[in-house]
């Protein structure tokens, strides 16, 4: 609470309700609350009493002048724009009273929903993110889990320019596989009894795909690989014969949609494209491959099946016609 006293201001007292006081003495109120401001003279001397309000970096706004020993007003549905300095003044030239006192009032509101956890990785580390956005002031965020303690405070830091997102840095190690980490938030304006927290469990990757895929000569064929498990989200890549990584080219088109990867083989050839392909999934906790066998038919089987079906239908119709004529 920032208080400025002039003249005989010890005679003035400001009370604000409902409000709370921070450890440093600053008062805050909750957004959308109805708040009452009361200023009184302890000496009970009637004076010209008034209020003024100053927003940060703006001019004072004066209001509610009254000749009395106290003055009060209320603000309904308190909003953030009403945050600032409120000054109560008393002036009585006959009694030699000229005093004022100022209180800084902050308007707090909690972040939306609950904290959200997610993870990412680089060539050297894993990064666990905890975000709890939308509140004022910024929340307090604390990571907990195996290996997280006061001795490795350097492993935790805020996203630059975003004190609503805290990052926990971990080394790349398979020993974290299956380990759960928890981020717990706290905020002055959060009033629910439900703990605001989120968790993330680190897992080695596990891809899945159809083991056998059939294509046709001179046709395109697309292979699909999905991430069944893996946190941080694994990187997906395609291999030919387990040792040659497939790169996008005139022959291969690779596209990704979240944790699904697509490999399209252009203009399939039995001699060049039939064989074993691998979908490789990797994150800092491990690497896993799934094998896919691609068979390329030299004939258009679907066309052959359709032709056979037509012949059978025609044969059936002819037989049925002969049967009717016999009757």
C-alpha cells in the first residue's frame, strides 16, 4: 500500500472493502467485485472532503465533494481499468485543516482454467512447459518430480517475456521413461478449492502402421505411420531397408499431420519399390522402428476382379433366361 500524507493527514483514515493486503502492504481487490471506499476524519471535524482517482500515467479525476466528517462511495463490477491511486482530501480553512491520504489499489484476477503442461526436446535436452495464462499478476508455478529440487534451480526458468510459462530443463536420458512430473500453480485471486495443477508423463516412442501394404504398378501408394505413445512427441522419419533415410524427392512425398506421417510412393515399380520400409520414431527416451512390407502387383487386380464379376453376372443372367424359356 502506497500512502502519501500531507498536512494533518493522520486525522484521515481510508478503508476499502472487500480487499486484501499483500505482504508488502499493497491493497488489492478482485475483479468483478463490488467495492466500497470509506474515508473518515478521526477528529470528527467537518471539512470539505473529496476523492480523486489517478490511473497510471494519467491526470487526476476528482469526484464526490461533501462537507462532512466522512465520505464514501462504491464501485460496482470492479474492472482492471479502475486500478490506480485513490486519494481522500479534507479541507477546512476555518479550522486550519488541510490533509490528504493516498492508497494504491490493484485489481487482481486469476488465470483462466488450469495450468497446461506439454514437452519438447532439442538435440541435447528435454523441456517441460507449464503455462497458466490470462491472470493478473502472473501466477506462481512450481515443478515437482524425480530430480527436481532446490539444488537444481538453474534448470527452471520462465519463457522470455512470459512469466506465465515456466520451463523445466532435463537432460536426455532413458532413465526418465515412465516418470511423471507435476506443475502446481498458485495465484492471489484464485479461490477454488481444486488444486490448479497439471502433469506430464515422459514415455519412449511407440509407432504403429499396417505391416503389409499392397500397391499397383504405375500407381501411387501412401504408407501411414502413427505415434501410439511417446512424450515428448517423437520425431518421425522413413527408412528404406532399415539403413537408408528417405528424403522428399520426385519419387517420394513425405507429409506430417501432428503425430501422423505419410509417405507416398510415386508411380510404383515392382523392381524398384517392392520391399521393406521402416517408420522410425525417436525422442530423447529412445528410438523405435516399425517394419512395413510393400508388395507391388504387376497387374491391376481390382480391374481383373471387376471383369470377373461382370462375366459371372452375365453368365447368371443367360442361365436364368434359358431356365425361364425352358419353363
